[in-house]
């Protein structure tokens, strides 16, 4: 009697933007959440790699299904979360509690990296260049700012350029008062003030975990003439196809940015894949702006897939590399199936299941 081969069952956790828009949340409030075509692209790539997929959705769906006794061999997690500094860590923490392995970084890393000031304090300890900064917790703190102008102001724990506009570059005390008051009121969190970095901006793609992590390349972020000036803002990111040019660069400065980015990635303990953003200071040194261990994965719109495509890494290959890295942490679950699993479309070198035996 033939034994039926069981494919590893991979759940997919995510926050779907259209679900939150339907509940009355704004376009900006849902900016970090995923479109349905991102979920479809990830699901298709996983199935082509030989996995059985199962859409889970957000943390509320995940909680109910775990409470009902459901489980998965591994979860492909891109859920951003809705509330709090630890919102990106909520799904991984729940999965850890039930011993379900998952892709990308753990709750500690996701909580730390979202809080930009805490991340910068760790970066300084690691010897990684990052601009001087001051945290405005409330209106009274504005008078205590002792950094030289110009400054750059942004919410301390947002992504996708939320809260960043042309007004984020602060030239004088009057502008400082206005931007801090506005951000404190509208985002209900502290404001991060940094010494303004006038130079070129890069985003570096990282694949892998620990000593196996590698910087795969750097994209320069170049704002077009019609873009909002000064920064890679919320509007510029939302309309990146029209307002932003992404230039693949390979020169001494971009290689230095990659070296710094990889050191930051490994120093924080990030896993599987993500991005590190840097900008050049007045001395010509790339400075770390932020680490993104839960990078967007829309195949055409998101920075990491754009960068991967520029260096010859296809979207299915990117998903395969992420899974290969994650599966090494769940190796015991897959040792037996590895030698038996059919592999649908891609050569063995791209098969993540062949990398964990």
C-alpha cells in the first residue's frame, strides 16, 4: 500500500489593507498593511516551491484558529500589527508561545527595531554610525533640544514614511515647535529628532541569518523633480513609481553602506531577509537611519523585491531564500520529508527544502 506524501503546511499571517479600510481606518493608518496581490504572490511562490499553503490573516484570526486547535508546520509571517510599539512582535510572540516556527525576526528584534531611538542606542554601542538625536516625549521637552539646526523630525515608531513630509526638515526653533506639536498630537507617540543628513540615501537588501547573512546590494533612492523634496516621505513612498527613481549602485560609498548595514543586521540579530536604510552625512559617511526586519514583499512595489530584481534574484528565488533560512530553525520538522518532497518548478539549488537536510 502506497504511503501518501504529506506536504509541509505553511500558514500565512498578514494584515490586509482592505480589511482595515472597510472598518473605517484611513489610508495613512493602513499604509504598512498588505494588498491582496502581495498575499497572492507569496502564496503562489510557496506553492511553486512545493509547500501546501493556508491563509490565516491577522492576529485575531490566528488567535481564534490556535484556540480551535489548529497548527502549521511553519508560518510565513508578514503581519505588521495595528497598535503599540510591539505591534510587529505580536504574531511572532503568539507563535513562540505555541512552539510554531515562523519566518523573519523574533519578538525582541521586531519590538526593538520599530522603536527608532532604542535601535539607535544599540547601534551606537555597536560602533555603527547614526546621526545624533534627541527624543521629544512631550511638549516641555522641545525647550531642552540641544542639537544644531537643521534637524529632521519623525514619529519614533512608524514605517512607510508615515509622519514624514517636507516639513520634517527643521531649520529653526519656530519650525521645531510646530512639527513636534503636530507629530505628538497626530501620532500619539514621541518624536525622534536627528541631525539632518544632507547626502545620498541608500537602502541595502540583506538575505540570511547570523553569520550566513549577506548584503546583496544597495539601491540609491533618488527623488524625481516632481517628488516631495528633502525626504523619502509617505507621499513619495505611496507614489514611488512616479516620484522615485531606484538606482542600483556599486561603488566605494555603496559598498561601505552595505558593510555597515550587514553589521547592524547581525548586531541586532535579524533573520531571513530585510532592509537597512542609510543616508550620508556631511563627512561622506553612510549613517544608519533604520533597520527593517519585516520589509514589504509586494513583487513590484516594495523596495526589497525591487533590489533583488536588480541583482538578478527573482521573486520566487527571494521567497525560496527566506524559507531556506527559516527552515534551518525548524530543521527537525522537515528532515524526513526533505528527501521525498516533489519540487515543482525550480531547480534544486532554489529548493529551500534541500537546504535543511
